[in-house]
C-alpha cells in the first residue's frame, strides 16, 4: 500500500520494536494523528481465541466513562407501550415490520446501533443477512435485546460500545477522539481492557492477549504492552 508523505513522516516517531505503556502509547498515537479532521483513536486487540468455536467467542459491551465523541444513531424495534418509551428515551428511529423493506430493498442503514425488545426478534431476524455482516444485529449479551429499552438507549448515548471478535480473532474498538485529553482516553482504554480481560472465555488455552495496538484513523499503529493485563 502506498503511503502519503504525512504518514511516512509521523510513522518515524513510532518504534515498531517497542511495546509502549498505555499512557505513552496514547500520547504517541495522538501525536501521529495529523489529518485535518478529528480522528478517532482505535484499539485493535489480537486474541488467542479461535472464534470458530462457540465457547471461545467474545461478545459484549462496555460503557466508556468519557464516551466516544460520536453522535450515535439508535434504531429501536418495538411495539405497544415500548414505542413511546423508546421515543421518550431519545431513540432516533422506532418501528417494526414497516422498516423491513426500507432496510432490505432500499438499503437504508442510517443508524449505528439496533435495539429490539425480545418480542420483536422474530421481525428483526428477517434482517439477519443485512444486519449480521455489519455487526448490527441486536444481541442479549450486548444488552441490545431487552425490554428496558429506555436504559439501553441511555447507555448507548452515554458511550456504551459493543465489542466482538472478527473473523481473524481480533477485536476492533474506538475509544474516543484525538481531541480528547490524554486522561480521558486513558480512562476509556482502561475500561475497555478491563472488560476484555473479564470476558476471557474459560476454553481459551495459552496466551489470551496476543497483541494490543493503538492507532488514529489515518495514523500508524502503536504497540501497547500487554504485561499488566
């Protein structure tokens, strides 16, 4: 991949052979973010899990104490009293069966998180092939299949993010914007890592955290020491 001059220059600031302490890694990742927009700081965690086995899957959610810096658009599938509850709680979109063709046929995906009450999962299940590959299917482990839609919406808007293994057994999670203070990013990073460590499947043998890398949207990766985790 051909890299731009800015990337090449900032990459020189990072020693690829070093695993930095979290605070130092965050400061360095911020320093290498030189795009003209407020880049997102992302964490990429390579695990020793084998996601092909259900007992080694990782999926859950964590509330970042300082949010992500993004406005999250929430779609709620609900009916009856739960429609009004979702709207009052600040859901961006609320609906049911009528949304199926809009999503399937029209390709409407102007939302970041989908919440559903359990009695609507039969409807949402029909969108599995559309929402599944994009990581948008509601899931009880992530707290997005629930009767308490008001709490789910409140948590998501406050900075609750979902994490899950991808096909290469890596977890990719945003922890905030480069414009955040180092302290806020450190707090978010710690909250995420505590959740990932706690989520370790008992079936995983050997090293659980293979590597942790921090990177801004357009910046180079900065390796983080996993010793303390």
